[in-house]
C-alpha cells in the first residue's frame, strides 16, 4: 500500500502551516535577546515603525494580555528579565515578510546585563537532584549494594561519557498562521506534533476557553520532538494577529530554530560496572548530569535504560540537574533513552574488552528475566533474539576481537554492536468511525509528522472493519477532531490505533457510527514492563591519514511487536539509525560560554548525514506477538532506531583503531 499523502507531498500540493492562504495576511518577525541574562531597560520600536509597511512592534513596553498560567517559554513580552541569549524580546509585524525582517533589525533594545552561566559541568555548585525526571519517573531507582558488587567483581569499568547539545532540524521550519475567524474563534495553523495539546497550551497562554481555539496541522514536515510542545511562533502569530486585527504568518529562520525550538540537553554520564568471571554483572551504576533553564525544570531521564536492560544484583541510577542561563531543553528523538543508551552500551563494550568476552555474548549472559528496576515481568522481550539474528546476518562469528589490527591501505576497519530499547506506552485517545455511503470516515486528532500515520491508521481501520483500505478515509491533524495525544514517545500508533479499533468495533455493532474513548481501557492495562528491544551492528572504516570515519554498514534488528506497515516501519527504523549516525560522528551544537546562546546555528555548521554518508543501512525485525499491549499488538517504532546506534558506531571505531573516544561526536581530530 502506498503512503496515502505521498502523491500530494511529492508534487508539492500538500499544504503546510505557512502555506495556507489568508486574506490581508501580515507577517511577523522576532527580535531576539543579545544578552544571556539581565533586564531589558528599554525597547525602542520608533525607528522600526517608520520603515515601509510596518504595522506594529510588540514588546514588554506594552505587554500584550496573556494568562499568568502561560508556559514560561510561551509568555512572550510579559517580563523584562532575559533568561537566555536568543530569547524572543520583541517582534515586528509588517505587510510583507521582507519588511518585517528589515524592520526587526531596526528595533533597538537596551539591556542591563548580568553575569551569566551557560556551562554544564559535573562539579557545578548549582547541581541538584530533581524530584522526578521526564515523563514522571523517579530520579533514583536502585537495589542492592553497588559498592559491595564492585568490590567482589572480577572485572570493573569506571568511565565517563559526554554528549553535546543536539538540535532537531526538521525540513519544515517552525511556522504558524493565526487569525480570528468569523465566529470569533482563534484559528492557528501550526507545525504541531499534536493539535489537541497545542490547542490547550495556546488557549491557556492567551487565557481563552479551549473551545475558542482551533489548531490545524494536516501535514507536518518532521518534528522529532521539537514540535511536540507548542513553540513560541504559534503564540506570537496569535498575539500579532490580535494586535493588528489581521491574519499573521510567521516562519522561523533556521538560525532562530536553534534558539527557540528546544534542544537535547548535553549530558555527562558516569558509569561503574562490575562483572564476575563469567561476565555476569555484579553491579551497575549510572549517574547522569543534564541542564535546564532558569524558566522551567526540564529533567531528562538519561539514566533510565539501566533500569530496563540487564540483570544485576546491585543497581543505582540517578540524575543531577543544573539550571543555567540557557533556553529550556526539550524533546529530541528518544529523549533520555538515546543519550543514556549511548553511555551504557559503550560501557558494556568496555566491560566486554576488560573481561575478555565477546560483546554479543556479554549482553546475552546478562539478559534480564524481569525488569531490573521494578521486578515486573516483561510483556515480551526478545533482546537475545535480536542479538543472535543480527550476529548471524552481520557475519559476527568471523570477527577477531583484537582492536586496531585490520588494515586495508590507509583504512582501519572495525565492527561494533550495541543494544536498543524504547518503552511501549499508550495514552488515552478518542476516535469516531462513521459510515459514508460505501465508505468509512475515521476521525481522530492524530498528527502525521512524516511517519505515515494516515496510512497506518487506514490499515488498522480497514483490518478491524474487514474492508479494503481504499474504502477508509482518515481525517487527522485538527483539534476540532476527537481528542488525541501527540505524535511522540513512540506512542502515536498505539494510542490512536487503540481508539480507532474500538470505534470501528462499535461501528460494526451500531451499523452507522462508532465512538471510542480509551481512557478507561488504558487504566486496565496490567502491571507489566512493556518495551521494544533491538540490536545494532556497525562496520566503520577510519582513515589513518586524515581520521575520516566512514560507516560502511549499519544493521538494526528489532523486536517491536506487530509491524503494521513494513514500508513505513523500515523508513522509521533506518531514519532513526541515520540520525544515530549523525549523533555518533557529526552533530554538535557548541554553547558560547562568553556571550551565551549557541555557536552552531544553521545546517552549514550543524552537520547531519547526507546521502554520501549513508552507504548501507538496513533494518529488519523479528515477528513478535505480544497480546498485552493494545488491540493491534504494536510497540512504538519511531524512536528505537536511534537508540544504540551511536554506541555501535563508537564501539566499531574502538575496534578499528584501538582508541576509545568518550565524547560525542567522534570527529577526525579525536581519533587521530
Ligand atoms: Mo519524539 S522526541 O517522542 O517527539
């Protein structure tokens, strides 16, 4: 089955947020703080207002009315305090985008700067232990005596890994069009991973009843987490539309996206592992340091994979956070699990070398029968199957474990392995299924952020209704549709699909229409540990002359429940793995310690893999039948592809060169 919106997308007919036409539309352009901390003394919009086409200048000099309950990152122009460099401090509205942008440069902002602090370190005096980490996990989970486990171990590894600030770079920039419609409702076309939640946040920020706000996002050009929370452009478009009494459009520049759409927190991760003579873990400790802003406590759950992955009698996982003069971090594909598994799976590789064991076998002997952090049984877990199938396909048995000995001309060649994991959750969702003559209409406020959600939901509905997919029409991407959770946390298909199945079942009973709300059904989910697992294998070639690193092969094997659509699933897996390659070798946003903000602010500086970098990436999956999950038997697949990839590549670089790099990205300078 082809992707339903494939044709309109590749022919340019799919309409994205900034592309909707609107009568008398005006354009807004943001003015950003040039200091990292301090107070705005004065915003002088006078010179800007004299420029051609300028309609208004918004700033804290005349704060637009907003609710006190607004999310602090969305409470635009409400305070004179500056929390980070790049924060939106004013905006110009004009008749054209070019006029708005030119006038924004003429807005004069005077500051009273304070000393700022933008640097995360493991010795920072401001570090503290958050009460909970995202999305509500305890900060600490542990059991047994880690010190005793390390003391009795035959082999120990104590290592620190660091990951940099990383930025999502969806192809569609963050954009919005807002206006008040004829009925007095605020309509926002937004780049959103969830229109229900975006509607709630915009209504809260503006102090409007929810039913007076509608958010539409029929096509979204990628999000990866950066559109999972409402970003300032949506609120700015609404404030500007209210100020000038016209529809207002805003499109962030790529540079602005680095400042105001969130980022993956940098991490410092300390791991201590102990193993007995057979390689069985005697202790596992994972301490993760991350940062947040002074505005919001965003505590990423970096140390949680240790609670899931391996059997150990002694476990300690904990988090430390420091509030810096930086923008608030946000979600980036597999937040928590991705950087956490980079460190854990790299440390497991170091343990395998220290113990003289094969890294595939080390993981197999430490496979957990119950979830280590909770003792709960798994609904299903086939990490071992993924490792064995991956080893077979990859040709692992021919591998000589000795590092730094395979040479082809100037190239050093090595292979590495790492495990993957991601939780299989679902959230309450509503859906309506209606008979339309010979066809069926499925309505749910789901979001298709490029994943193929429409297609997956069409298949799920057609399966349940036992009709051809051509007779099913899925309507999504509109907050006026039945309430749905975000496309995030790899929960979209599981959450929306559950509601779609129930609505279709009800339709079959009723004959005309079925309505579903899974809130009660989800409460009945039994107490089980639900996760997808995988194994990733990488082959790298490292130039001994230039340090250039080429990924010759990547293979991912996943056990992720039932796969609804093989074409879409493969794209998700290899997309995640490609993003993991970027994390391993290229992606890094440097923070400007002197002035605050970020030094990398566009795609010329922030490097992501291009086609020439991606030689041979393959993803396969094991059939997994898990009846404890949801009516479809699916686990999420949007995020697990990026989990473990960077570790597999880093482990392969070690195998190639004999040199362990513990700070991402692994650039030529670090391996030479
Ligand atoms: Mo994704 S980081 O769950 O939007």
